C-alpha cells in the first residue's frame, strides 16, 4: 500500500475502503455472505472468545457457508461475554451473548442458515456518534 | 426453508424475568399455537434492553413496535391485535413523560438515547488491528483537517470551546492545558498519553486501547501539532499485554501509511509515537510520577508547580492527557465544538465512559452523556441490583473517590456534582454495593490499597494512611472506641491537607464519605459491637435456633472444622471457639435454623 501523501489521498483511500466494506457485504455471492464480529478485548478472550472464533471459522468452513469472521474490541456487554455480532445479508446486525461453542453451533444452524432468531440476543441500547450524524 | 415472518422479542434480563417475563414467553407461545401461527411467528428471549424501569418489555420485529409493562395476560391481545389484525396495542405503548404522547418505536424513546458512544464509537465495531477499517470510519480525517485547514491556535480554540475536560479524573479543561503547553517556548516538547489505569474495577482505558488504538494515536498527533511537539509517548502498564500488542500494530500501520512519521500529509509536520511501560504502580497515574517513571527514575511525585506543561519529561514542556480524553478529540475536530458542547451539563460537556461493576446485573462498559443520573445508570442500563437485593451505595472515583447513597441517586453525574457529594468523577470506575456490604470494610479495603500503593515519599501519606488503616481494622474487629471515630476524621483531614500529591490528598475520601453517609454503621461497630451487614467476622456469630433445628446433621457434615455437634434428630450446637465463620452451615441448612447474630 502506498503512503498517504496528502489529505486528498486519505479521502480517496477512505472512499475506496468504504466501498470495499460494502463490497465485502455484497461480495461475489450477494445473498449469502455472512459477517461475524467477535468481541476480543482481554475480558472477551479470557471468557473464551478465541475458542469460539476459531470454532465458528472451522464450522462455517466445514458447512461451506460464505462468511467473514473478524475480531473487534469490547462491545461493552461484560456480563454476557463472549459476545458476537452477526450480520446477515440485507439485515441489521444482531448481537448474541454468552456464546460458547454449543451456542455458536445453534446460532449457525438456526440464525445463519435458517434465519430464525435464537434466545440470548442482546438488544443494542446505545447510539454512536456516526449514526447520530446521519440522522 | 422455513423462515419466520415475525419475531417477538421478550426481554430475558434479570429484572424483566423477575416480573413474569418467563410467563409472558409461555403465554405468547400458547396463543400463537392457538392461532396456528407457529410457523410464522417466533418468540425469542433476549438480554436486557436497558429499560428495566418499564419492564417487562416486548419488542415486535420487523416493525419495531415496543411494548412496555407487559403482563402475561396481555399475550392474547398482542397476538390477536398486533399479529392477526395488524393493529398496535395502544395501551401497552410507552408514553413519553414530557410530551404525553405514545411512542411505538424504540428509536424514538428516551431510554434508547441514554447511551451515546463518542469515545467508544469504534469499540466493538472495527477490527482494531486493521487501519483500513479505522480510515473507512473517517479515521485520520481529523488530523488531516487540523494539519491542512487550521492553525494550532484555531484547533486549540475548538477544543476549548467544546468544553472537554480531562477524563482521567481531575477534570482540568483539556484545551487550556494544550494552550499552556503551546505558549511555552522550547526546543523539544512532548505529548504523553497516560494509560496507567489503576483504579480497582476500572477498565475503560484498556478497552479503548484494545478496541480503537488509532483514535488515540490520531489525537496525540493532533495534540502534537497544536502544542508544537514532535514526539509522543504512551505510558502504559505492562499488565495490559493485549493493549500493548494492538498499539504496536497500530503504530506500525500508521507509520507505513505515512500517518505517523515525517512530513505527514505533505504538510511538513512530523510526529511519532513510542511506548513506555509502567510496572503497575498506582502512583504513576499521577502525572509527575508518571514522567519520572518514564525518565527511568523512581515513580515518585514532585510538587506542582512547575506543571508538566512547563517542565515535564526531560525538563521539557510536556502535555499529559488520559486515554479517554484523547479518544474524544478526533470527533470534536470533525463534528465541531458546538455539537460536542450541546451534550452534557453546563460545566461538564460530552459523555463519560464508566466501567460498571459490583453487585449489578449488567456489568459492563457504558458511555452516557454527562448529567445522566446514577439511578439511570444503575437501574436502567445496569439492570438493577443482583439477586433482587437492596441497593446500598455506589463507589465512584476509585480509591480517591467516595461512596454515594440512595439520596444521591437522582443527582446528575458531572465533575462538580460528584465533588459536592464528597466523591469524585475519577477515571470512571463505578462499583455498586448492596445491603450485604459493610461500609467500614469497604473503606478499609480502599485504605489497604492506598497503603500498598503509597510511594512513601511524604509522611502524611506513608504514615497517616497506615494509621487510618489500623484504626479501621480495629473497628472491624469490634475494638473501636468513640475516640477512634474522632481520630479517624481528624487524621483524614490532616492527610488530605498535607500530602504531596493527588494520591494522598484524596486517599481519605473513602473514609470520610462513608463516615458521612453511613454514620450509623460506624456507630454500630463501635457502640454495639455489631456489623449491620454481617460482614465483619469478629462481630458476628452463627447460632443454631434449637426450635427450628430438626437434627438432620447436614450442618455438622459440611462444617470444615467440626465445630458443630449434636445427635441425630436432636438440636445441634455450634462451638464459637472452633467456628471459623465460613458460613457453609448457614448456606446448607434447609430449615433456616441457623442465623447470624
């Protein structure tokens, strides 16, 4: 990647990246790609987020589900670690708490494959500054 | 592929479950089956919505209608009206207390806006190890704007006008601090990030560094431009290995992109950041100690003035800010001072991140606008007290803060209000306590911490705190006298007035605030030799009530020290000399025959 030499470079890069992020959602199989974010701060990892993340990658790979699993920082739901956020194509993100391997299987089987919700959803009860701006 | 058309989300948070949430789920299931809708509608239990005050709450998806204070009997109407006929059940909608209008969408409801994430905007959203995701969220745009469009004075004015105050606890106006550093002339200046988070129970800074390290780097570069510094140092404790590793990755990526280093954005401005590790001494969160520690000296404070802004790291002007303070900067630059100052109270602008811990249901990391009440934080966002117990106190500000009680619950949280109540904002740890917590023991806990962490340089802190601790220990042993209470108060005030740095000047706060707010509890320890919360082991004993004991022998079998004797089917007896007060018998007795006296 070339260096960012000016503010114009940064803006161009941002725009490219933003399309890339939305591209990632659409990908080659627009109606199939699933995005999973695993909350991986120290506390999440201590409660087993790493194992769950690896398990989900393996499991979805085995079932040939087109998915991107990434790590992210603390979502703030310490009482329900490990927490993951699943975004199905054309849907709003859904956060699940207390996700161990068993729960992960349930989420893959019911929510990711069949689109049914699963007990243990954590309702998002905050707004972030960016959403604020777009309102 | 069977896909449900509708979902009914029922809050399964502890508060709502306690008020019949489970019955609601079951009744909804029944009614849905009666209407043969089981293939179209799915009922799901969720985590806490953060609106326990109006619980149990039920949310209908996809239309996002929000019903409050639902009872199990309402299930029929929700299904027949909402699902079958497509009409909202008006009487179950939330009524806005201000406009008296019924609101159906959660997005329009006040509680949804209780949390606004500014400092935590990217935490849990982006991958912290990928600079691209940060840039896609407008990352480094604020640095670009400052470097190309604003003079340092103009940029500092934005920060001053925003009203941002130091989030490390002191609450000094950030813009002003920058301006002081800018005005001092020197060959080399430094920008320091204080990531020496040490309050028990606080983890805001760690979470920001782990979740959004670039935000801190960007803000430090902005600070560097404003104050005329080309070097940034992050003082971080070695106990935060993940934060350190993510910071290192972030620094390398930023250098690779040219966002740190020489000639950033082609403007001729150069800035780079290095890490410095702390060994975990609490006093090093104090800025002069922190600077000494970075210089390789003992982590001991020195008298201010001179302030670090004038003479800091290596004797050069040094601007020290806390992690959370930095995390706010890029947003303020992009969104403007006016926007930021529209949030919060008159003298405390913006939001504050709190680490909510202790005896509260939804332990977590939250960010609320300044001016939110403790009640909203603890009972709505926090979901109330664990196991349905009674709220007793909340400790804010860590070892420098104090305990607030029931009567403080409705006070808007900001720097000045907390100080007026005898506590302080601190870095944002918030520990909730219930009826089982003994306030004398809580004060002793914090003093124990302070004694351990005092650097020993000045006598009031080194000796005074130790004596305070001993007196508190005497009280919890039941050996305290009335005179001790007077001594405690006097000594506390002397330590506050005469200590060298912030650590000693604030360390008696937990004692003074608990003495003020829980005077009766202190008196109970001294006058009656009792601990009302049943926590001080020397002041309590487990006793078997002969009438209730049926002689099942369970208690004598679980007693680890064989202190309980008695024949089968005969009342048992606890030998007070042998008993170690572990409480095992108390927990196991099925007949409530064992009581604490």
